[in-house]
């Protein structure tokens, strides 16, 4: 029996590799395992072919497209999904989540988890980015509603680099 | 900021904001029902073929497979206008048309089953061009529609539904014209509205005659009232999940509903049918194609003297509700062109490409994008500034127009000239406009040009909404309205409007789940009707609930109802806040005070949007790019400033402005296959491709409801293509006539 050990949002999972419903099939993507096996549906699948960034999660702190990552490649890795940014008990939100709420930085919200995680990685590396750096970092995340302008403002606000912060 | 409300026009968190940023908002594919099966579809590789034989024996033997359906054993359900779309048919009419369905314990098992289905096709000649489809020797898609023409007139709009515009005497009109624009112009990018979340539904037969449908949708009730006659009138309950974008396309999901409901009935278990991205690209809803052949005459003073011609509306392989799109498009054209003489005929044509359906811009964007190039030619000949032209011609209070049902209406809204002029000033139009086919600036091989177009819609007050508002003794209010959330923030906007401004804090107002079982009738979030039509019903219901509360409080406070007011869960004598009672004292704890109201359609207050664009064209590479956009509108009153800004900026997407530049569904016209049906090849804007964007939003009170607001969100996409066409023409000094303006097209023009 092959076992995979994956840490997701700080919790360790030992997953069996196999073809039964509770097991991880070698063909399963990380997106599938997160959503269908672990029930973490905050990770969204927009295209399932690496073209939209909706499924972005952090692997060892770095954004990856979970729809193009096989779960069997993730042994020993530490994954953070959108659910991992804010524990369900308690009211703590990541500053990025708070800023996205304050700026109304979403319309349909389907791209939001992937965008927030990509932005999280940016701010971890570069706590004071300018607008152009934010745009470059998010250029792999597709938003069809055009919330881009408010997203950039929200990321800058979360970084504390926005000049004119708009609070409610 | 006006003082009659604490919430209207001020930013605040959308009610679902926390769920969205924490990943807990529940979209269709996040739902799992007990015993639920997964559905997949076997699709045709041919654009037009007869299914001669289909064998499912091996498919049925695949472990985990619970139902396999073909045209031989699907229910005899029919949809479309008029009825002609079957769940599966013995003929396929586009590459991607359904041939067989499977439901299984897993998607993988369903796919394996379909791989084991054996199909024999007899390929038929296919047709992809509307003029070729109308030719006498063209292959015929349906026996019921000879000549590949679908009858005009949408039954819901009544016997006089617009199928074109016929008024006055066009021959006389052309004799009076100083300049005429003429030609054949195509807006046939058939782009994909492409919401990020693919369409999906779950169907579950709770009994032989009781179907529940969960759907990703902008209009939950369409899954009930549109599907009812198609399915032979079972009791349908429709529940909307959080919807990952729609732009019209998920107004209702016909084929996913058909497939899931048929499989769920066959398997006796709930079935989830979520389309893949490839299916969303190639087998769901494309923007209709539009071809205008005709003439427009104008006088030197900008008066339009005549419009005549033929409008070919390419609906693809089936007819969902194109008759409604033709009717609304013809109405919208009259709002932007005041003219006494019309002879415009719409014809709905079938072709062997993936079907068109409801898309943001609903008829008007298609008609105007194809027809305005002819107008621009006339304006160029007469040397008329387009801002002057639109100011003169956009419908004004007192003007009459025929709306979708063929009946005349008189505009009782506001004059949008001010919004147009303020937009022009802020954009710098008068400085940047140098005349037709004259660039604003030339900088080496970069040429800058500007363009403008307008659009409006009198459907902001369309159709029926019913609402119920319940005030509870704990000082809260619940709005019962069947309104889903697909990105416009409308559920939260209703909560701003319901409490009558001062009555309750926003966190004490809730809205019922979008479920047809527990709510009164709601037509849906179409035509930007959420603000006025839905809002109107909710406001009236809230006023009645308030009146019931005050009537109960009056004897307790020893005052007349008209002397009372209520704020923050307390009723008091106006001006004497010490003489008051909490709602719990007024109602007791075993009572609620409620009110119900119904909004009836009203087509007399059109909305308006102007888009100003500045483009730059590299004459070396042929690449055109938008540098700056300005949206100008008057909304009467801003309800939610963040939502409104987002909707206006949404003009690029949803097969909108960018269909003039680079966004299109590329069809191989030999095989009928889509060549760019994935997110890599279907190019679109990234975060690095954002032009400057400004909004000019006026607030002139409208005669709608107590907040005097109208919706405008839908129409931001519609003026985009023609405005960009004008701007690129001016930049190049060459009249451009086709979409999209790819580098190849631009280099050829040079």
C-alpha cells in the first residue's frame, strides 16, 4: 500500500494510492483531491487545463495550478488553500481577505480564491509592491467580470501601500 | 450625499463578501447530494450528420454506470422557440451536438461508458454562413424550418412582437437625405460570454411528477417557468446556487437541465451535469452572429431621414429565444436613432455551428455593432461630430418608440444629453476629436484615434416581480424575493433598498434563498431590471410591512399612524423619540408584520450609456490596443457604488468591447470545428492589459421608485465594438468595417 503524506492547511493527511473511491488515483489532480476527497471546495476549477488560475493554491508557499498538479506528486508537500487563510472558528481574516471585502474586489467571486492566494505569495516576498508589480504577479489569474481594478487596489491596501485607503 | 438613507450610495460589504473571500460560497460544482451521480455527454465530431446506428450495450456494462441514453430512449421533451430542440436527436447539427448521455458513480466511469458507445454517422453537407444558409440549394437543418429560417415573433411578447421596424416612407426619407451610408457589415465574431465558472445543474426527481433543479444561474425562476412546458408540466422547484458569472449565458441552462433531468429520471437518483470548459466553449451559448445589409440616410444637421435594410441574425444550430433578441434589438436601435422612416427586417437564420443564446447586450449589441458602420459612413460624408449626432438623436423625454411588443411608448425619463456632454468633457473629446478618419495624434508608427458610441435599453422596467417583506419582533427584516447572485450584488442591493433607508442597520436585513418554492414569482435578473423592477417590488412590500407595523403601534402609543416613524427596531412619535416602543413590544413575539407587492412592466424609462475610447495602433505590427475608456451614464441614484463601478468596467468582457479587437470564436468553416476552444488559445485580457478607465455617473432622479434609480449594468458592453471600430478608423485614416480588428486586418487596410 503506497501512502502519500500531505499537509493541507496545517493538518496532515495520509492518503492511500489506489482506485477505490476513498483513495487517490494516480490520475487525480491536486484540485480533484482537495475538492472531492478532502471536501475543500474553496479551490475552484475554471478550465481544468491551466489557463485561468482559478485553482491556484500554495505549495510550500509557492502558487501552483492545482488542476495541472498530480496529487501523487505532492508527497511531503505543504499545501495552503483559501480555507487555510482564515480558520472557520473565530473571526480572523487575512489582511488580503479583509481588503477584498472592503474594496468590493470581486463580482461573481469565482476567481477570488485563486487571486487571493497568488497575491498572498506576492506580499510574502514583497511586502510593498507597486501597482505594476501586483498586475504582473496576477497576470496568470483570469477574471471575466473585470474586477481587476478593484483587485489591484485591494492588494495594495492589504500591503499598506495604497495612498488613499477607502474604509467603510 | 443625500441624507434620506444611511445605506443607499455608500460602500459597504456585500452580504456574501465573507463567504466569497474565505472560499465558503457554495457554487454548483461544490454541491454533493446523497446518492448523486455524475453525467457526461458523447458529442458529435460532425457539423451535420444523421445518427444511423448507436449501440450502448458495452457502455451499460461499465462498472458504476447507472444510465445510458440515446435519441432512442430519451424522454420526448422539446424546447426552443418554437419547440424543436430535443434532449437528443437522430440528427446532429453542429460539432459537439449531443449523441449519447451517461450517468455513473464517477465522472470517470461515465466517460468510460461513453467511450464504449458505438455510433455510426451518415455525414451531411453543412452550412456556416447565413447567406449560404438562405440559398435555395442549402442543406436544411430542420424539416420544420424550410430555408433555414426560424419564424419571427416571440410568443411572450404578444402578437405584435417586433420582427423589424416598418414606419413612414423610406423612399421619401432617402430623397431628403444629404448623405447616405450603405453596405453589408458583419458582426460575426460569435464570441463566448465565457463566465469563469462553466454552466452546471443538478436534477433530482423527488417523485414521478416533482423535479428539483439546482443551477448556476442569474435567474432561478427560468429553470421553472421556461422548463415547465418543455417537460410536460411537472412540479419544478428551482434553486440557484452562487453563480460564477453568467452574462446572460446562464440565465437558464437548457441542455444541462435536459441531460441531467433525463438521466436522473432514468437512474432514479440525483444527477450532476457540470459542463467542462471545452463544452462551454463549443456546445453551450455563443453570442449570435449579426449581418446588416442596408442604407441609412441623414441630413447635414444630423437628422436621420431613413433606415432600410435586412438584418440577418445567425442563431447557430438551434433557436433558443432569438425572436426576443431581435425584438429588443429593434427597440434599442430606435432609442439611439430618432427616425421617422424605417424599413428594417430581421431574419433568424440557422447554421451548423454551436448554438447562440442569451448573451449580455441581448440583440441590441448585435444589431448596432453591424449597423453603425453604415451610419458612420453617412456621418463621415456629412462631416458630423458623433457626439453631436448622439446628443441630437438619443431618445428624450416625450419621444415615442416601439418597444419589443410592437406597442408605442413615450419616454418619461430624463434627458441624457448632460451625461453625454459631461463624459465628452471629462474624456477630452472636443480636444481629441479631429474629424472623421483623422488621427488624434501620430507618433512615429503609432497612431492614436478616438471613438464613441452609445446604447440604451427600455427593458430596465420589463416583466414581473413579486416580493414579500417580513418585519420580525427582534428588530430584523427578511426580504423574500427569488433573486440569485451571479456577480451584480443585487441581493445585497435589495437589502439596502428594503429597509427604507433609516429603518434598520444592514446587518439586520436578510434575503431569502433563491428558491422558487419559498418565494413569490420573480422574472429574473435580466435587462438590468434588478434596480427598478425587482427593487420596486421590494420597496413597495417594505412600505406595506412598515404600514402594518405602524398601524399596530398607533393605538399603543396613542398617536395617529401618520405621526409615527420607525428606526433601528423602534417605533416612535415623530419629533418625540422618547415616546416610543421596541418592535417586540409592538408585535409581541408570536407575530410578524409583513407586506407583499407586485411590480408590473413599464417600458417608459430607458437607461443610457456612452463609451468613449482612445486607441493606439502600431502601423508596423498592425496591433491595435485600447489606451483609455470612459463610461458616461446617468443612473438616477447610485445604490451600490462599488457594484456599479465594477459593472461599468465589465464592458471589456462577456463578449463585449474586446470583440472589436481580438476576441472571437474561430470556426473552421470546412469542418465546423472551433479552433480556439480553450483558455490558452481564446485570448483575453490579463491584469497587465488594463487601459485607463474612468466613469462619469450622474444622479438625476428618475420616475421609477422612491430612490429614483435605474439599472445600467448589462449595457456597458454594447457600445464598445462600434466605438472601437470608429477609433481605429480614425487612427488609421481608413474606414474599417469588420470585426475583430486583428493585426492582419489592419495591415491589409494599410
